[in-house]
């Protein structure tokens, strides 16, 4: 193997010496350009792309962190809040469903409530779930929703027990 390498090197050196001065300069220039291109593609390009996109990624991650911290604070607040009596929880849940209008129907069974939805918009559903969680201290334990052209349809089973 070493002998083959020495032979190939000797051939390359012979070829190099047989080239004229201009040809050597051209080959050397091409070699330098290829080396610079390779260094750019493998070393500098990815690093510069990372530096370019890092501020936007950091901002996005910071926003996600703030949202998670806000959700954690909300969860701590809800855990610390006193429990809601069952009658008051049912009344708050009925008020929330009545607020949605014709797109929602409520069925109460013990400490469970089933809310049937038909064509509710995303913001209305988010608002409803937030209102139910804070006012009635109800939490969703099962949801079967499908998204259609008019919004979400399906049912949500809520637990009116302790959070």
C-alpha cells in the first residue's frame, strides 16, 4: 500500500513538473478555490446560518417559556383556589353552556357532565374550556371532536370533582 502511494505521489510530482508556469498557477488557483469552497460549505456556512437564525429561535423559545410559565402559574392558582360546591359548579357549567347558545347541549350525570357541541368555533371552544375550568373547576376527561367547515362537533366529558 505504501509503495503504491509513493508511486502515485511520484507520478503526480512528475506531472506537476511537466506543466508550464502558467498551468501550475492555474491548477494551484483552482486548488485554492476548491479548498475555500469546501471550507465555506463545511465550516463557515453552517455557522453563519446558525448565527443568522439564532435570534429568531431564541425569541420563539423565550415566548414558549413565558407561555409555559403563565400556564404553570394558572395551574398553581387553580390548585390553591377553594373547591366549588357541586351545586355552584353545575350552575357555572350551565351558565357557560347557555352562553354558547345553540351550538352546545349539556347533560349532567352525577359528578360528570357531557357537553355535546355542533359547529363551535376554535376561539369559542377555547373560551368555553377556560371558563369551565376556572368557574366550575371542571376538567375535561374525554373529548371526541371532529373539525368540520363550521367548526368543531362532538362531545366533551367533564369531571365536576376536585381539580
